[in-house]
C-alpha cells in the first residue's frame, strides 16, 4: 500500500463518467451543501472510487496524482448576509471538509 491524497464528497451523477476529461471537478462535502466545494482538475485525478447515488448526486473519492492542487471554493452573495458567511462557525466546519485528505491506496 502507498499513501495518496484524495477528495471525498458528492458530484452530479452525470459528471461521473467524464471526471478525468473535465477541466475542473467541484466536489461537495455534503449532499445538501453547494456553497463550499473542493475543486480539482480532471487531469489531476488518478483514480475514481464511486459510492452510492441518490437524488442525482453520487458519492465519489477522487484519488489525486502526486503534486495535484486542490482549491476550496466558497460561493456567496455580494451582500451583508453573504459576507457574514465568511465568519460563520458552522460553515467553517464544512469548509474544513472540502479539502484533500491523506489515504492509503
């Protein structure tokens, strides 16, 4: 076994067959969360592990190539409520989930 970095979360089921061909893949940390995603280049995905599908979303674990970059992207509105999201402790927990983790493959 060896160590690798991986992003685990949910993507649209229709995107699963084309993950490695995609410019970027946005992975949601939870089914009902779309405000924060982990974004990886399709070309940086070494292996795709697929889990269950529900409601048009599929659980995936994207095993990344050595040296791949992962972006944590937060989407919000440009208003007072949207700016408060940057300081929201609950959303902060979700942001922490939208990162790559070390796994054994």
